[in-house]
C-alpha cells in the first residue's frame, strides 16, 4: 500500500498521458512562429527586469499608448453614443451593418474614379481578419500566391495554416522598394491566384507611384490573377509621393482592397476593418469568388456591432486638423529616425521613410563583434539597453531591422541614442582604432 501523500512514479504519469488522444497542432505552432507578436515577445523576454530605465518599444505598430498619437475625441464620443443608444446590442448581419458599409463605400469612393456600392463592402474584425478571410477563400489544392519580401508576416502565417503555397517577390530597396515585376512574371504559373501589395508600405515606409501601380495592374491582368491591396495605412504619407489606392486600376484588373480604421484613426484595439471589391467590371462576382467570401463570413465572428454603429459618425465628423496633426508628427519622427540612423556606422537606411510608421534598415555585421545575426542583435539590444526592435528575419529579411518611429518624439530620441551606444559598444576593435 502506498504511503499517504506519496507522488506517483514517473512511469505512471507517462502511462496516463499516453492514453489521451489529443496533443499540439503542429500547423498552428508553425503558423504562430511566423507572427510579429511571437517574435517581439521573445525579444521583450530578454529585457533585464532590474534595469531602472523604461523599456522603449520600436518594434510595434501600435502608437496609441503615446500622448502624441491619441485618437480624436469625435471617435471616442461616437463610440460612447453608440453604446448608450442601445441600438447596437444585437448581432450584426454577417457582411456588416448597412450604415457601416455605406460609410466605408463613400469614404473609399472619394479616391476612386467610380462609385462603390455598399454591396461591395464586407465589414471585418480589423484588417487581420480581412487577411484571414481572403487567404482562406483563395486556398485550394495546388494554388499559390505571390507575397512581397519584406512584407507583413500574418500573410505567411495564414498561408501556412491554410496550406496555400507562398512565392516571394522582392521589393527593391535601392529603387524606393518598388516591386520587381520581372521576378513576379517568373514566379507566376497557371496555379497562381493573386499578388499581395501593401501600400503605403509596412515595413518599408514607402509609397508606390501611380505609374508603377499601373504597371503592376497590367502585369496582374496578363497573368490572370487578382490584386490584393493592403491599404491599412491609407493616407499616412508625408513625402513627395501621394497615396493612390490600387482600386483606381480596378478597370484593368480585379482588386480586393483591405483596410481598417486602426492606423489612420489610431485605434487598433477597436478591431474594425473591411474587405472591398474595387472591381467595376464585377469579375470577382462573375467568377463567384465573392460567394466564397460570403460563405466564410457565415462561419466566422463579426466585429463589435456598436463600433460598426459608430463608424458613420467617426468617418463623417473627423476633422482634417486631426489627420494633418498626425501626419505632422509622423513626418517629424521619421526625420528624427532617418537622420539619427545615418550617424550609426553599422546600420544603413537605403530609403528615407515617407509613409506608414516604419523604416527598414540593413545591419552591417562586419562592423560588429559578438553579434551573429539580426535576432542576436535585437536580443542583446533589449538586454543591454531596454530598446525593442523587430529583427528582419520575421519579415523574410535576414540581417535587416524594422524600426518604428511612431512613438513619442522624446522617447524616440532616447531610444536611438541607446541604439547608437549599443552599436559603439559592440563595434569591432580594429574599426575603433582607425
């Protein structure tokens, strides 16, 4: 008889565990391993808890915690009024409230040569769910999709989980991160279904020019594929190139536009986005691809109804002063970031950021001692300086870094000073002596 309180043997524990017929899902583990959040969590875990200095996040895409990036009170009041009205406590239609779809159609139509209908709009729980829906709808045996490198890894994660083959085309840094269209044509075959663009670009901080976008549209038409354009950073441009929606070329090729209020209104936690068929020739309907989107919406979650209810007031009443102020802050912080990086020997920035909230910079490992790659660089930077930067490996760009400049300007200056100190500390001895 066993003694009271005595633990069972390891053999008994293992034997009991082996009777269970469930375990980890490897596909989910692989897909999750591609995420920005997962990568940043590993980097953040390197921060010394005893470091008295505040951790400064330059790896995120959510500036809403900083005073300079607070949303407009008009949006806050619209949400409060929608909740108090008691009109939006119910489930919404699977494609979204009609009032929200009308507001989104009118908002996007301002930049298009044609008028969108609310029937072209599907409201989603943020742009992340829009990506999930579109990638799932495209997935079928033997199909493949063309993704940008660097890009946004949620596309890779969803493709991995949905068994949709990925083929990466390069964005050319020396030419302002334009699409390598020659490579696109070589990658595509009879099973290619779509090409993904992110414009304005995360992570490069670039914006595509009209002529280049027209070339992309003509190439996609030649290949017989749709264009998926991720425009979550729409109008967040502050350089010489204005934002042009890819839907402007919808008469050339069918375009699916993905977007959200998360970035322009600085409310990523509200999770309100959309899928829009910017396709005046209705090719996406004729091929019944839209039917697949509708079917998927029937089995997935809806965005919060009260946020949909508030959306018309948010879009209609937000003043230009709010948008202009955010652009002003981003222009200033982008300049701070670019100019400071030029003073750091081991980092090169090939293109001054002119859009979104990010810049891609290249590591010169030959200048550094005891740094093996970009992940090692970011891990040690977090440990030694409490500054968080995203390694480029998370974006299919080994030995590059993605730096966020959408932070409080004073915090950005401190973070970049720490980054420079870190690089000097790890600079090769022979370079210091020169």
